[in-house]
């Protein structure tokens, strides 16, 4: 059986590929089970500076959950809770990855595909991408944490528009206007552009990038739940690092710094 979730490493970039193109890369039970293992591998590999999520084939990033599994794995609320626990472990692994996480989106990014893209720090879309969450067409209840994540990114009005209309044809310009994606590029340039972005990020100081990612995450929490002391510690680590010395030295010597992440 073909592996439905792939892990690839290319220099400083780690790739996680949803590999079910015959089903528009709909996410299966097995994919979610494998996800924490792959994320842990990339998190532990110091040579990997940036991780990119992508879909296999030409037609989709991720087109939601694999509905063909519903009759066997999601028959009732008990099944749904078990599936939810497995999916939550995979989502949590992505959401807590300390390294920059990018989504390279082409074709359909629908339902669970939008949820997966929201776990990423940066979303880069091809001009053929189409977005939507069709929960209201299916009568699904939608978890408040997922709605909050979307609302934190695009605001309440656009969140309601996406859910109320249940459209699955929001275009890249619409997604860019909402703030759902960071960049839109021609499909032919998508991989080149994403790879260039990833390499650019990988060339910057890992401790600074990690500090900023953690800071944004903390500041999105309610004020009383923020761990500001941990953020102060990360800032101190940056200034006390060899990379800081290298950055200052490289600036004065008019050359590119060679950061080591320490």
C-alpha cells in the first residue's frame, strides 16, 4: 500500500506531503496517526530549519477528511470522539512545532484542509487555489477551538461569511484580502517561490525566529494566560548566543552570517 503521508528532507527544509491525490489528499485516520511521528522527527533534526506542508498531485492541498472512512471509523459519537483524539494529536504536533511551518497550497483547500493550513505560520497559495468550509452543507457541529483559530486570523465577520455561506470557491484574491493567506503566486511558480521563502527563513537566526514564533503564540492567548517570563528568557538566550555575536560580526564585515542555532 502506498504511504499516504510522506516525510522528505531537502537541505534545511523538511516536507510533509499529504499523498492521496486520487481523493484530493483527503486526510485519513492513518495520516493523522503518522503525523506526530513525522513532526517529532523534524523537530529533533537540527539540520532542518523550516517545515513545509503540501499536497501531492496537481488538484489539491487537502480537500477535508476522507469521507469514505466515515461508515467504518466515524459511525457515531463514540467513534467521532476516538477519531477526534487521534486527529487532535496530529494537529497539536503541528501547532506546537517550534520551527517555522509553511503551507504550500494549490487546488482545493477545503474543510479540514483549511484547519490544517491554519496551524501553519505562513500560507502561500497558487492562483488556482480554492478555499472553504462546507460544514453548514453537512449539518456538522464545528469545534469552538477551530472557529477561534480562524477568527483570530481573519476576524469575526469573514469567519461568519465562510461558515454561513459554506462556499468552497473562495478565490486566492479573496483569501488574501481576508488575511487567510500571506502570498498568492502563479501555480507554475508555487514550488519555486515557496522553496525560496523557506530557504530565506532557514538562513536567518533560528533562536530569533523561534523567539518570535513563541511570542506571537503567547500574545494570542488571553492576557491572564500569557507566560511572559518564558518570552523574556527566549530574548535573553538570543542576546547571549553565539549567533548574536556572528550576526554583529557579519554585519560589520559586510557578509552573510552563518547561524548555528546556538
